[in-house]
C-alpha cells in the first residue's frame, strides 16, 4: 500500500498539471501535495507506533 501511495504522489507531483489541468506557476499546489504526503507519513507513523 505504501508503494502505491508513493507512486501516486510522484505521478501527481511530477505530472499533475498535465493530468488534472491546474495552472500553478508559483508551485503552491505542489507544495500542498508535498505537505499532505509528509503529514500523512507522520500521522501514519504516530498511529502505528
């Protein structure tokens, strides 16, 4: 499951503008994706431990 999440994150982070069609010249959508992924890792680690 973790590998699938990483693959989806990389696909959205790298090609999300083409796939989803958003316009993000300042990179804020990519920053939001990265932070959501990071917080998901932290939350999963805290829940698991």
